[in-house]
């Protein structure tokens, strides 16, 4: 019986593609499915697109394919990538340009239609107030500040692109697991209502979408993470899938990382919220009966995914301009580091008051002491602390205030507490972008989705 | 005696918007039974209460939304906690160093629980056993 092997591509914009190369060379894979878009990423890409309308896709696409395509094409390996970001067409064209320069041939497909910004007014007129999924607030409160709005598309457009003989499919926003489910639907001709198989496919996709997190990277286990071998050469997870949706998670031979019950389940529950109803555009997945069986030798089988009918609505995430952050980092060396950092904080607070700086919130962190653990940091004896970094950040609606804030700091070097160092300049104000998750009837979005092969 | 969760469990956290999402995993079944009994949503909410920004976490009527859910997965020896309104507005709006909530799981692993000595000894021994073949 035919089996299909999918490898995780990148797990985020900026990830390493050497493990992907290993999967292509030694993992006998059929597809590379690459997730470049964290929830936050569209906010980053929007900043690019404001500067140049031909950007807005993840810039790692071209160098990644430059490196991987020669090896992949000789083995017939296909790619599905959401590197299109906010501008899949420009991404596909950039890739086409690369292929023309190199004299390489490939059928490149582009999936568009996830951009719903132009539809918002129409959706509102239809009586949907696009309320926030988590808080219930109506979108009116941020309506005028919205800068992008994209729906999470499902796997069907990807399967359609592959049915058009695409070698490389570029999408914008799609559900992460859909990148993996698309090839399975195409290869096995799974019915769009075959909830059990789709649920198994989504589970496989979810286990692969975060690259090294599926094979023991970022393994949150005190005293045990050290046992994960050779993280420097970690193998990204590969799903070996059969027609009935049976799944084995494995990785390329001679790669680092570890696949066992523990590493796989840690990824399985990652960011899923309700594990009994993990909602994707293609199927709703219930993990409560899932069985992970450790087969040894870095292989785990996955069975028992329960699928129920796909939702009638698609999730949209809109981004809106949400004020500015002004921030600064500077270091203090022994002695009395916490006392000195606190003295600096008090001075800065006083200066903010005297300068009548307008701000909504102030964040103070002592990096090296409590920036991550907060109140759960172990209280430190002053003399035991060698050094810390003071980080301060303000939230403000006014960019000028955000820019002014770090300028309060440099004079401390000569007129503040002693032994301050590592002041590396004044960072510019950073725009804050709020995310607005909401739901819309799927037909409104799906009627505008198109799948095109680049000529 | 007191047990720190890190002695009997592992964890990973992430984000969706302003929601932190934590998976907590016992190494073996006796540890899972202990977690399921002791690590209630209320306990986690109390332990991580500093993560909620009061201002941001009100709905349109000015009321607090339900802030935390726990889901039990005995098949995976795991508990899942979903904490709404805890990421300072969410990744691209957050002022925090850890804007993605990746280290929230570490904070949870520092939680200490009171356990009768014989139970603590038993779970530590079973955990050690479960880790032999990691």
C-alpha cells in the first residue's frame, strides 16, 4: 500500500533549513511542508509591506529554495509553504525569478484569498459585528486602526494546487496543520467529510508544524533536556502516513533529537487550547482518545484521533495599530546590583514625572534575575549577584513619547549609580500591533479563494 | 514534604493572542494522579496571578471573563491550562521580554505542593524509574 512521507519544513520565519535538507537527503520524504507564519508574523510582514508594496512575504523563501531545490527536485520532492504571508503572489513571483535566473523548472502554484480586509465592511453590513473571540468585544473599538485581516484557509486549496501538478505551492495564511493535510488529501483522495482520516492528518500536521519542537527541541524538562542527543544536528519530524490515516512519527537517520512518548506528547498539546475540540478549517479534532505508542528507535505511532464535522465559520485574525513601545536595556556590575538598578528605576520614574511623559503602562525587568520568573525568582543575596541588566519599557499612544523615553537614560552613565556598562544605543520606538481573532461564515471567504499556476 | 512540580513533571507553553497555553505532563501514572488531584485551575491561577493585567482583561461590559480552564488528558498523562488575558495584550502588543509566553511553563514548574511523605517518595521513585529508558 502507498505511504506518503511529509517532513516539517521551517517552524517559523527565521528557522534553520539544514534539518530540512537532511530530511530530503536521508529521510526519503515526498513533501516538505513549511510553516513560516506564527500568529505574530503577519504583524512583522505588515511593517515590511508598508515600506514596499511588493514585499510582505517571508524573505527566507528564496534563499531556502535556492539551497534546497536542487536536492529536492532530483528526488521528486514537492513543497508546500505559507511563506506568501500577506503577499503570496509577490512571493511566488520572487521564486519564479530565482528559477528563471538559475534555469530551473518547476510548476509554482499560488493560493490567494485569505486576505479579508476588503470584505470587512460587507461582513459588518451582513449583521456580523466581528466580535473578539476571547473577550466578546465588538470590532468597532478598533475598526479604524485595522491594518490587516486574514482568514485561516484549510487544506482543500492546497490539495487543488497539487492536483494541478504543482511542484511548489505558495500560500498566505492557512491553518498550520493544513500545510500537511493538503498533500495527504491529494495523495490519498480522502473525502472532505472523512472526519477520522482528516483528524489523523491534522494530528500529524500539528506534530510537525513546529519543526524541532516535535523531536525534543525546547523540551521543557528540568534535568532531562540534557538527554536529548545532538541538538546541533536535530532532525525535524517526519510523518509516515498510510491511506487509512495511520501515522508514524520519525526523523532522518543519523540526525539528533529524540522521538519518544514524552517529546511527542509535549508537542501534541502545544497551543491547542481545548484538546477535545481543536478547531481547524477542515475538521474538529478530539485528542482525548489518542494513543501514542513508543516503537523505539525514534519512532512513535499515532492513532485514535477523533474527527467531527468542519466548522461553518473560519477564524480570522486582524491586526490593528495599538500604540507604541519605548524601551531600553542597560547593565549594572557588582556591587549592589539590585540596589543600583532600583535606584536607576526611581531616578527614571522621577524624570518621567518631571518631563510629564505620557504613558499608559511601565514595565520594569531585571534581566538575569526576574525577567522571566517574575515573583517566582529566588530572592538573591546582593553580594551573590554578579551583574544584571535593567530593561524598562513603556506603552504609549504617542510615538514621540516612545522615542523620548530611552533618551532619559544615557546621562546615568556619568551621573547615576556606579559601574553601569553595556549601554548599546537608543532603540527606536516600536509600533505595537494588537491581534483581533474573530469568526466569519466560511462561504464568504471561500468564494474568493483562488488557486493559480504561475505562467 | 514539599515537591516542586519540576521534580515530577515536564511542561511547554505558548501563545495565541493574549492567551497563554500550558501543557503539564507527568512522567508516569502516579504522578499524573497527583497532578490531577492537586493542580486545580484555581491553584494555577493563584500561582500565576501576576500575569493578568486587570485593565486589558475586561470585556465590553467591564466584567471579568472566565480566566482559566483546565483540560484533563489521562491518555497522555497530561493537564492543559488555558489562561486568558495573561500575555500583556499578546505578542505584538506586549512590553515583556517574554512576549510569547514561552517561559510561563517554567514558572508553573516552580510551583510547590504539599504531599504526604510516603506519596512523595513513591512518586519520585516511579518518576526515576520512568526516566531510566528516556
